[in-house]
C-alpha cells in the first residue's frame, strides 16, 4: 500500500513539474560570466520553467552533498576513536610493564639462606 501511495505522489509531482514547464515556455537569456571575465560571456537562452527547475535541482544536489559530508564526518568519528583507544591501550600496557620492572628493581632482594 505504501508503494502505491509513493508512486501516486511521484506521478502527481511529475505532472505538476510538467505543467510548470509547459506554462512557462518564454525563453529567457541567462548570462553566467560578466563581459569583463569572458569577452562575449557565456549566455544561454532557455525556457523559464527549465531555468527554475534547473536551479531547484542544483540546490537539491548541493544540499544533499553538504548533508552527506556532515554525515561522513559523523561516520568517521567512531573509527578514529577506536584507533585512538587501541593506541592508548598499547601505551598503557607499556607503562604497566615499565612500572612492574621498576617495582621489581626497587624491592629489596631477600638474602639467600645458605643451605646446611
């Protein structure tokens, strides 16, 4: 049932987008670079509906990319923490071994009792 509702909403959205593009056929010129940077500039004459939808799609892609980068940082953090924990555990093992050697060296040796 959920799939049917999703598909119906997708079709309605597709019809709305198609209607928007069909109702805005006027060609509009879009300049991407100023004359100072590119002689003649980069100019495109596109239907207004296509320009609006293209801008919307570009914004969606940019938002998705920024969201993905934020999630990636959160996914990497546990991996870095696990590596740091492993490093600290190795360092702790070395320090404990050094402490045990120092305690063994500092404790007085019991004098050997001569055998009779």
